[in-house]
C-alpha cells in the first residue's frame, strides 16, 4: 500500500480529533460514491507511461476489469495461489490526506472472487470494530490468517496485526509476533511459515528501503539479515515469494517503479533481473505464474490514479 504506509497515525488521528470519538459516517457508504466526480478513467490507450513486459516470459500487462479497477485508486494486490481470490487496497482518492482516508468508511482492503471470466463484487475486509476509525492496508494472507498494517487508536506508528478467518469473519485481531525493533515494512511469509521477507530502512542497508530476511526458530522470529544481492543504493522493497518458493519478486524505485525478480539456486538467491517497467510495483503471483501488480498513472510528474494490472505467463492464458 503506497498510500499512507509511511504515515504515522497517532499524530494524524489526534489531529483529526477522532481519538475516542466516532467517525463522521454512521453507515458504511458505497465505496464508489466517494470518488471525486471529476475523475476520468485512464486506459491503456490514454496512459502516458504504460507498463511493459521486458521478457518474452510474460504477455503485455493489461488492467483487470471492473469491479476490481474503478475511477478510484487500487493498490497492493494479493492473489491467493489458486488464482480465484484477490485482495486489493482501495481508496476513492489517492491524494486525500491519510486522516480523511481513515475516516471515510470505505478506504481499506477488499476481496474479490473469480466469477466466470471476470471478478465478483467488492467485499470489504472488516478488521476493526464498527464505528472505530482505522486505516488498514498491506494485506498478506496465508491459510486462514491475514497480516496487515494499521493506523488505529492505542498504538503509535503503523504496527502489524494478524487476524484469523473463523466462521466466515476475520476475528482475533492482535499485534503480530515479531519485534518492533525489526522495523518491518511490507512483508511476505513463505508457505511453510519459516521465512519472512520484508522491506525496511533499518540500519545496515544500502539505501532507501532494503529487503531483509528473518527466519523463525523455535517459534521466534530471528534477527533480520540484509539480502545484499537484491539491494541497491535505490529503494528496494515490497517482496513477494512465488508459491513454489523459487522466485523472489520485488519493487525497485529508480525515479519510477520497476518490478525485478531473483531466482533461488543451490547457493541462495541469484542476481535479480528487471521484469516490468515503468510504474510497475508490488507483485503477486498465482500457481500458474501469472503476475498481478500495481500500476500508477502519472501526468506532469503527479500521480493521479492507480490500477491493478496482470501479465500472463506465456502459454498459460487458459489458467488466467
């Protein structure tokens, strides 16, 4: 979630006067009703900087259809391995202050389920008690558990939480089980639960964000290790591990966003290669190798919108 992830909420929520008070809305509004009326949808034909596949492994990226993409901003796609369930962060206006996003009643994580050749309606992922403000994002799902970062009352910074999907609802919200001093940014945990990859500006990096690895030993996350082969003097982050554990995708910011990939070999992760550019970030992948990512639209050096794009693994279109 590029909108609001680095915002520190205790100051923002206090400034909004919302600590201990109800938001300005009493019933959840329709998410699209808050999109500014002057927004004009950008399409591949009108996009000044369309994302391109830089390898013949993937087809040309295309935007996902409505209702996933709207006139608002969609970000942080996370697809489950079977490709049938997609989590997306949404806000009606990416350029609104984070305080307003926390109070608008619609900004947050949504889930979509495959329906025929498209996607079913947006369903809000509810992770906060009714009537309490929050700004939830950075969603990562493994099994029946979700990890998410959130700005909410009672906590400084934007800490990580977990919740469990029980009886058709997300329940048992609690702080994640890694140490705050690790300074964990957006993360990915491998399917076996043993490795956590994340970005951070913690000391010891090469510059901007770096990608770090923490392993779980006897139930505890260990001191993170800098993955030097992946990192550069620029910003490197938003890691994603392929379902088979053999590919690590990440976002590099070099004036604009690019998607890079490293493959795991006998000696560990190899030299990364650039896969998609420009303005392509936050990759996710299904078991067929199809990639989902965020594409930001710019005009006159100003970001005006974001959509979720997909690029299909060559020869596997039937599985998209």
